C-alpha cells in the first residue's frame, strides 16, 4: 500500500476480489494493533461491566432487606434467582443474539441497554415476590443480550495474533466497572437506601451506554460484509485503516492475504447449522460446560455468597467489601496475567487451570473463614473464576462463523443459563440442609459439577484456537 491514509480505499476499489470473499476480514486482521482497536474493545467491555453490575441484585438485597422484613423465604428467593440468572438471561441471549446476527452488533447492545434500564426500576418499589420475579425476569433479557454480543463485537475487530492479549486486557476494565458499580453503591445504600441502589443502575445504563452505542462505536465491519452491506463495511474499514496507519507511524500498511479468507454472504440467521455436523458437536460440548459452570461456580456460588458471609458474622459493609475486593482486584489481576500471556497458552488449557485454582481456594475457605482469610481466599477464587468465565466467553465466540457467531454464542451461553435456573435452587437446597456442617454440600456442588467437570470437558473435547485466524477457527 502507499503512504497516504486514502490508499486503503483506493486499493479496495482496484485490487480486491469479488464481494463476499472475505476481503474486509483480511484487511482487519493484517492491521497493526493501535489505540483504534483497543478503544473499540474497551467500549464493548464498558457495556458488559455496566449492565452485568445489575446481575445478582436480589442476592445482595435479600440477606439484608427482604429476609429481615420476612417478605419471603429461602425457597422463593431461590426461585427469584433462577428466574433472573436463568430464564431471563437465557431468553435474552437467544433473542437478542439473533438480533445481533440479523440487524447488527451495535443494535443488539443498544437494545440490551434499553431493556435493562426501562424494565428494572419497578423492583425498587415493591417487596411482592410475584412482581419482583416479573420485572427482574424481564430486565434480565438485557443482561442476556450483552452477554451474547459484547465479546462477539470485540473479537471481530482484533487481529488473531493479538486476540488473547486485547480481549483479556480489555476485560480487566469490564471487571473493574462491574466490581465498583455493583458493590460500592451496595456498601453505601444497603440496607438503608436500597431503592436508590436499584434505580442507580437504570440511570447509569441510559446516561453512559446509550451515547456510546449511538456515537462511539461503528458497526462490526465483519458483520457488514457477511450481510452483503459492502459499502458500509468499506467505509468503516477504511476509517479503521486510516487511524491504524496514523497511530502506528508506519509508512504503509501490510498487504492483506485474501487467499486465507472466505466469508459467505448471509441475509438470514441459519440457526439449524448450530445443531448439526461439526457445529452441532461444538454446541453440545459448550452447552454442557456452560450449564454446569453457571449452575455451580458462577451462580451457585454467587447467589449465596452474601448469605454465606452473613452467616460467618460479617456485616453488610464487610460482606460487600469482600465482594468488591474479590471482583475488582481478584478478577482484574487474573485477567491481566492472562492478557500478558496473550496467545502463549491455549485457551482451553487456561479454562482448566482457572477452574482447578478456584476450586482449591474454596476447599481452603471451607475450613478457614476468618475475615482476613475470607478476603484473601475469595479474592483468589473469584479471580480465577473470572478467568474461567471470560476465557469461556472468548472461546465460545470464536467457535462459530461470522454469519451465526452471535446466535451461536447466545444459544450456548444462553441455554447454558439453564444451569442458572436449577443451579441456585439445588445450591440453595444444599446450602440449607447442610448448614449445620458448614454448608459442605453446597461447597461440594460448586466445586465438582460446578467447576471441575465443565473445565475438563472443554480441555479434553474442545478445539485449539491459539493464534488462529477467526475464520479458520470457526470454519
């Protein structure tokens, strides 16, 4: 290419192969890594951090507000968790995942934001369990939407050689935003002003995320190309090329290798492909891993974490302080280490290592749970759990082709939330009936079927993704 920022546009017109042949993907993947890609990746993770901060609000409010008021009991609380964690997110991931594949990644993120902001605020006004189930369930559609879309968008604008470093590095911001937004207001407002705690998320979602979706992030050029919208894909890609050339200081950009890429133009979402052939096998493995993981180490643990700490005698400030430190420092440090490793470690191996370490910390926590020990052990365990979770996000999104990437991610991660339907109920039952033995049944459930088995499934039966071209991984 030449030395001017318009060269990419000229080359596109003169030298590219026929439409639908993967030229946009080839051009994106040969770009040098600059702030241009980092900025878009970080924006996508702000969506995750802000919206997922609303995930688990009932788990924070129940021990210190609804339980002391005798508004409803543990059985109803477990069902409420199942509806928010499981049913709402499941439906949202599938439906908004299809929106992302049919109408665009940015459209899906905007829709997710509006759903969470507009449908959650009534939960601040009632103790009625029926209304809480209704509005937490509906608002959770937005949680599901961002889960099925944010990592897909990020993966489609990052070159394969930098995918692990940038995705996990950007997810440090997601963890920081999530940890601060979900716990600092809890420390300040629970139990006294818990209504403000809930309303806060609705306001932040509208004020922060809507402008980002409308003005700060372009549509994924890979998605545009896969849907035959070549002029728009060309415009976005040319802007990205120009910024990368300017920021890199290079005289010219490397030539794209078009022979490596093939992207089929698709105007509809071929969902049946997810259930047959090689994609069907990947879907089944991912479904098993997500269902078990969500039932145990994510929601089976997270749903009762505050209750566990309250049972240890910790105050609400101490409880949310532990969760704040574990989610921000533990998760942030874990993802930062993984980002430094980049593509040096195969992703499915990282998933196994994270689950083993998280489980080991929980075993120690069962025997030692003074306040200092709980801070340290939960921080280490939850940090490893976040490495497992985000590695699974990235692994899942890279397992499907562009035309059904968000749908595949939404289906597997979304249906995986079936684990968040029965997981909190089973975990809650075990938490209660083994309370006299230190909740041993709950610990065993979280560790073995909830952490170790899903990690072993991915490590044993999964596919290699390290440094591979996105189109080749998912082909």
